[in-house]
């Protein structure tokens, strides 16, 4: 303040005179009327914006390097292929789950063996979970290859009849494993077939 009092004792000064006198006294002054002065808060905000812009530019450059030399059409095709594979795999999982449930519900002796008799490409599951082409095949197998299934009451799948159409007590060739168990493995079914065709 003493500096200013001494400076203006002689009267009014022009901006150039004041600036020169201040500089000689060791002060730095700016002309705010010309926009030379910027509030600190504004300066910090602008600095943050600049830093963010620089970071974004750096990230974009890195991303551009990663895609450098790549064929956009091939990338699009690869993405479509991946989507198709995902859709196919998901549909197959849903189809397999539907088949497993249907075979258990139909009392298949060996679901894996029974599955092999199905035409999987004719079984479809839509996006709503509706299954087509499965029930008819299972019913057909229950008629044509009844030995693959137990009946609803836990019988031998032939409604008490032997594999050759007999009743199992008067000359029919129904398969009955040793120990009185029910055939429920691949080997048991193989033995049943062997007995049927050699009887």
C-alpha cells in the first residue's frame, strides 16, 4: 500500500506509466480489461477438460493401433460367425435338456442308448422353449422298440408280453436278467436282443 501511495502522489498515471513503475518496484500487473486475468477456478476447470481430452485422444490412438491393418468386413463376418455359433450351441443345450426330460418321463431304461435312436436334427426348440419333433419320435420308439422303455408301472416295456409277443409264461422269450432284476444297461439290452434272436 505504501508503494501505491508513493506512486500516485504526483497525480494520475497512464496504464503504461503505472505498469512500468510497478515492474520497477518488483510487481507483476496485468490489464484485466483486456481479458488477461482468468479466475483460478476457471483455469482449473479448463485444465481438467484439457487433461480429459488428452486422455481420450491417447486412448483412441491406442485403440486405433489395436485395429490397425484389420479388415472391417472380416471382423464383421467373424462377429456374425461367433453369434451363429453361440445361438446354435444354446439351442442344442436347450434341445438336449428337453430330450433328457422327455426320456426320463417316458421311463427310458437307458436314456443314452434311447437318445441314439432319435433323429436329433428333426427335434427343434424355438426361442419360447416350445419343442417340436420329439414327442412323436418317443411314442414311435415306445411302439417299435418297446424294450427301450419300462411301462408306467415299472414293467418290462412289453406290457407283460415276451419280446416275441408271448406273455412270458407260455413260451414267450421275454428277457429276465439273473437275480430277477430289470434290464437297465447297454449290456442287459444287448443280452435281451441276443436271447430274442437266438430263441
